[in-house]
């Protein structure tokens, strides 16, 4: 379940830092009862950034397949073996 804290809690920087390090998900900050910001540890950010890159690559691959810009795996392997003498 996501953590949600009011913006007034940001005064407790050490506690917030520890909370971020202990959480595997972003922490949502509210202002006047509405979502305002999201904070997370560097590790969590890197995980989300990596997964975003993976999803972009999958999307690009699906687009290539849909456009017919693909080769058969065995033909590609044979061409690489021939090119590099393997």
C-alpha cells in the first residue's frame, strides 16, 4: 500500500529520508488534502527508470514487428556466423 504523508511532515528530513530508504515504492506528499509531490529513494528511482527503459524497448520492438522490420532468427544467426567466421 502506498505511503501518503502531508507536506508539513517534510520538516522532519531525517525521518523522511529513512522512510524513503525503507520503502520500495514512491511516497506521495499531499497539500491541503490533494496530491502534490512524489518522493523516493535513489534506489527506487533507478528501479523505476530501468523499468521505464525496458517498457520503451518492448514498445519499440512491438512497433518494429508490426511494421515488418524483422528478420528470422536462424537467418540472422547464420549471417552473423558467416560474417565473423564462427
